[in-house]
C-alpha cells in the first residue's frame, strides 16, 4: 500500500510513500517506549534546551515548511509561515513554563507531608489532521514532551511530507533518538495501534465521528484520550456592535486557512435591526478576497485540501439553496482538476439546512437573522457543537457576562476572532470534544496526577 501526496491546486501527484507495515509500527512503538524510560528522568532544564532548539529550527526553515504545506494541502504560504512561527512560539512557551506548571503542589493534611506530583504517562499516540499540519502536531508535542512523555505521530494521509518533516525537526533539534517518531499509515490501522499495550494514551484532532470511534476504542482499554473535534462557531452581532469591526473580523475568521478550520467562524447571527448593514459590509469584504495559487504571497484563499472535500462542501451549499437559502456570493464549483472553491455567502439560512446544522469546512458563510439579543444567543447555542464563539457589542460588561455564562462553547471571544493561544486552554464541549490542550490545563492532560502522603 502507498500513501500519495497530491497538490490540490492542480491534481498532480507530488510523491508516493510506502505505508508502514504493522510489524514496522510495532517496532517503532517499542523503540519509543524504551526511550521513554530515559526521557522521563531528564530534568525540565534539559528538556527545555531541546525544545528551544526545535523552535530555532522552525524559525530558520519557516519558508521551506510553508511551501511544503502549500504544495500538500493548499495553505497560502503567508499563512503557512505564520503557522510555523506559531509552532516555534509554543515550543518556547513550554520550554519556559513547564517546570512551573508541573511543580509539586503541597496540600496541608494531618500527614507530616502531603503533596501532589505530576508524572508522565509514557508513549502517547497523536492522531492529527491535515488542516494545520505543523501546528496541530506541535500543539501537542511541546507540552507532551516537556511533561516527560514520548510520542508517536499518525498524521493525515494527505500530508506525509509534513509528517516526516516534523520528525526531522525533532532530530535536528537533538532530541534523544526515538523520543518522537512519525508513522505513515492509513486510518484502518489505528485501532490495532491503540491496542498496543505500550501506547498509554491517545490525542486526536479531527471530525466528531472519528473522535467517537477513537474514544470508544481507547475507553474500552481504559486509556486516557483528549479529543478536539469539529465546530460550527457562531459570531453574534448585536445592534450596538461596531459593524465595521464585526464585518472585518468575521470575514477573516471565516476565511482563515481557506475556511478549513474547526474554529473558523461559520454562522453569523445578526440582530434584525443591523442585519442589512452588516450583510452589506460583509459582502463587500468577501468580494475583495484574492483567490489563487497558494505559493503566491498575494493569495488569501488557496484550494481546498482535497477535491472530494470541496465537492462535499458544494453539496452542502446546493442542498441549503434547494431548501430556501439565498446565495448572494459564490456557490459555483470551478471547472478543472483542482480543489478551488470561491468565497460564498448564504443568507436566509434556517434550521434543517446543512448551512445551519452542519459544519461547513470551507469558505462558506451562513448569515442568520435574530429577532433580538436573547434570540441571537438561543440560535448560537442551537447546535451540537461547542468549540468557539464570539460576540460583538460595544457594551463590554454585557459582553463579558454573555461570553462567560450564556454562550455554550469551550472558548468565547469578545470583539475578536476566536483563535488558539499557547497561554490559554483550548478545547470544546458537546460534539466538539473533551479535554483541553495548551495552557497549564493542557500540559496536565497526559500526566499521572499522583497523591503522596507521608505520615
């Protein structure tokens, strides 16, 4: 079996890779497990040296890695450069903060001494998606390795070059051999990999259905799992919002990574009194977006990652329009052997339409009118997803209250685009997953929180 890397901008095969056999994978896992015994004994100071070197490698090769992402999954190179820089930042953040985050916590009891210590679990299997092929991996790797774990990466099958490049980064940074390894394998082999007794935990970023399957398998073996899944993020625009700011931020949030992001804005819920004005400003900005070759630094939207994903997106648009939605921009599938899809705006979006109920993973925006503030919040929460949400209003006291207590999501932003940050916990509720990545909470997901009681 082979794994093919295909350029979505023109359909050309970049390279074919031989899929690993299970015997090869088992041998790699055994080697990583052996490395864990030594790695867990290293100090935070020693680990931070390697992690800071990884950051240096990323900084120095950002143009190369951005080009690789553009070729394999269509990310515009300017966004790819930013992604690599963010990976370097997360390495630097945990190199500098892991020791503090995982310091023993003394708790007073009747004992002479009692405290909580945080010990690594061992080898963690990371199952990562194609949409942010470097960031998703380093978002786990940096805290995971700094906590003393080792890792095996099973990346998405359409970005094998990126997967192997990440392993090379860790080797070039000087990490001990087999501390981190990449395996090239399809999704059918994942269950057998999880069953390997040397795999102690699993982290997955992917679809809700994939998350349920992984959770079921890991749960049957009592292995810890963290899931970051899909999203249908609502952006709520109230009548007192700065509409220029709301429109500008919303367009950027909808089109990040050519619309292929779990936390990209997807549903724009606008109070009726300002809906026409907001829609006009939103349309004007969407029309100005430059679609083109992802290797061109002027490009803001490249192709979708694969032709079949583009076709699935178009089918969601087609069904929504057939059910009564109005397409005011885009919505036409281009000809040719490529995966491009135009910036698209749907209005008159109602419950029951794919554009209302499903995650649209591409540059398609759903504008939904609400009667008032309470109705807008109701619509925002009327979803199976709960990853991110944003609210736009000039009343910051009200906005903070709504973000903190009324919007059902793992992260809520006020007058700003939803994004992940190494300093803040990231993850969702409902069908958007469980557990958290990043911040002090993320690094504690894959450790044994151990109580020590000394009489």
